[in-house]
């Protein structure tokens, strides 16, 4: 179980952001198609960024007892996909919260 701790933490965090989104209808619960298009586009850009960084020797995967050990490519763990989804979704939620807040002032 310790082997999947990072992946579980990412999924738990993603679930928390989803609940925040549902409560305030910020992104996916406001406009699902626009949210999915935005997330897919940005995640693909970051995946390409990661692949280029790995190929150039800039990025590499450290080994940790908390990671699953499942790699999609050399130095590209499966956790990276979930991290990128979380990062982009979190950023979108924070943007939408700020946008709502600044409209009222």
C-alpha cells in the first residue's frame, strides 16, 4: 500500500478539488465541455513538455518507496499524468474563484 501512497494522495486531492468545483460550480459543473477541452489541451502540452525535458536530460524520475513503479516511458511515471491533471484542474479552479471574486469588487 505504501507503494501507491503518492498516487492515492493525488487522487484524493483531485477528488477534493472536484468537490470544491461541485459546491461552487466553477469549472466542470459550470461548463463540462469547455472544462474538458481546456484540461485536455493543457495536459497534452505539459506531457509534450515533460517528454522533451526527459529527452534533453533535464527531467528525470527519482525513485521513491511512495511511487507505484509503473512507468509509461523511461523516467515518465504514471503518477505524472495524474499530477498534471490535478495541477491544471486546480489552476483552473483557482482562476475561476479569483474571477468570481474580482467581478464583485
